[in-house]
């Protein structure tokens, strides 16, 4: 998983409560990622991104099509990262003050995640 900065968000043309995000992951290519759930993600948000090939507890991430739109990865919740199993229905927001940059790897932050995650990610 890597840090992603959301460049643009737009509603999915074929579904309610589903959005498309274009994400800077520290490379020239800015993947489009389909996501759903609570709409906390906005332009400028820092989020954990699992790109195709990444392995999460639920399996390997791959490029997929959701209701006609390509998703080139996944915006992850705390539960999907294996950091907090009680917070599974929303994308984790990373704290801008943590000094992270787009493309930075998130491996190894499991024990220290409260120091890089915004409080909005854990508020119930």
C-alpha cells in the first residue's frame, strides 16, 4: 500500500453512493479508483491506496470494472489495512501533518497507525 493524494472526485455515472477518484500515487500515471461508503474523501485528501498486485488480508488487488468504470486499485479502510478491524465502512484518511507524500509506502505503519490517521477515519 502507498499514500495517495486525491486529485479529483466525481460521482459514478451508474450508481448511487459510489464515486470515482483520480489519485496521485507518486508516479506519472494517476489511476482512477472506484470507491463507495461514507463520502469523506475529497480533493486533496491523503488516503491509503492498494494498487493492482498489492496483497491485503482479503486477497490480491487487481484492476476491475465496476458498473462500467475501471478501478485501478482500492482506497482502503483501517480494517482492510489490518490496522483496526472495527472501522471497515469508510476509507481511512491520512493526516497531512504526518509528513507523508504521495507514493510513500505504508508498510510498517501497522503498529503506529494512530499517528498518521485523521480522527475522521475513526469517528463512529
